[in-house]
C-alpha cells in the first residue's frame, strides 16, 4: 500500500530529512533512506535514530529539507 511509504526520509548526500505524508512526494533515488513511519518524530529524535543507524558521520548536522 502507498501509505506504508509515508514517514520520514533522510537524504544521506545532503544530510536533510523530509516528512512525507502524500503519495505525490515520495522521494526516489539511492540517496534517500526511509527512517521511520512516525511522521511526528521531532528532529532531535530523528538525529538520534540517524546516529543509531550509522547513516551519517554528523547526525547533529541533519536538518529539515
């Protein structure tokens, strides 16, 4: 189902995250990594998740796109 793709994605090249809750905005490409289905997760929680998953060398630098 398309709604299963809703959530927060990280662009590992740009260190940016994007909240997706529309089927028209689902990112594509290898640089986008699905982080969580929790679209309400705050940025501090997202940074901790990125740190735990080892997705970037600078989790504190992750920003909203």
